[in-house]
């Protein structure tokens, strides 16, 4: 009898684990939907590298996720693929989604240059933690990485986005662009579904939202935004030196601007949870 119960429980566990299905993430107009429900990114950039190390470590993940949930965070943005199902499982169990970033040249480790990013997507595309796939991080500032011609990056990114669409129709292809993309970027990258933008304009994203409306009908979000916790001078009632009050007030101003423009902006991943 005990053997039978054990077999039944094992079977139920197998069914439970394997019945997890990827959410369908889609875009309509300027907005992002998860299983047909509007999704607003309330996120944080997450690259946890311990002091004295140059490698990502998820040893504090449980505590980090607890703090994120307390802060109302629903999305994590990472700069390199997380090749550990148990980490993705914990993120999913916390009710948080993840934006997986791919670099161009990472010595063949799930990167765009080697094409191995496609292997990662094939492996994890059905994981329910995935929100979307993101190509590059403000590479438009570095044409020297692409033979001095940024067009080479845009074409590589567009080809990678097309590959993503072929492998995984359930998750969009995005990029994280430095500031507002120009006409060249948009014309050479028609396969990008969501444009993330790294925007640092003191404590106010300003006219980034209205400017985006003039050039595109696609969804956008702020892939990086925020303020540091150090005042270089005493001003506006804030003392020089480490000043978390100034940081908090600046971040609040940025978030207010974002959430006042939700018809255009799909949210933000603040920079950053840890200082690496």
C-alpha cells in the first residue's frame, strides 16, 4: 500500500512540475500583455556580484526576492542569461517575472555573435518566469565594438530578433537602447517588439514619452533610470555626501513621471538593486 501511495504521489509531483506553462506575452499597440492582461513593469535591474568578485552569485536570492516583493517589484532585468532553473523557479514562485538580456560577444556563452543565445531560448522558452528576451545594453554608444559602424550592430540585433520570433512566438524581442533611438535604429530594426531605453535626466525623464510618440507606435519602457545616493555638493536642501533621502526623492519624481504616462510607457526597471 505504501508503495502504491508513493507511486501516486511521485506521479502527481511529476504532473505538477511539468504542467507549468509559459505565459503568453504579447503586444498590442503601445502596451504589453501577459495572458491578455495588461502588464506594467515595476522592476529592478539585478546583477548581484559580491564585493571582491567579478561573478554573479545568487546566494542571497531568497532574501533579495523578499525585499523586492516588499517593495512591490514584479519584474527583474538581468544583463546575462540565468542558466539555472532553480533560480528561475524561485523567481517565479515569488510572483516575479524576468527580462533575460543577451550580450553580443560573451565568448560564445549564450551570446548573439556565436548564435548560442538561441540555445538558451530553446531551453527556457517554456519557463513561466520569462517576460521577454532583450538584446544588448546601450550598444549604440559603442560603434567601435562593431568595426566603427553602428549599423552592423543594428543588423545583428534585427537578425537575432527574427530568430527569437522563429523559436519562441510567446515572448517578445526587445532591446535596451541608450536614450531615444534615432531613425536609423528604428528603420534597421523592424523585428524589435519592445524598445527599452536607458534614460538618465536627473530626476525627470522629461519629454522622452512625447518624443517616442512622434517616432513609433511600439511599446517602450525605461530599461534603466534612477539616481545615486551621493550628493556631490550641498544644494536644494540636501547635504553633500551620502544622502539616501535625496536618492529616494529623486526616484519618487522619476516614478511619478513614468506612471503618469502609462498610456505610452510600459514601466521601468530601476538601476539598480545592488551596486555590483
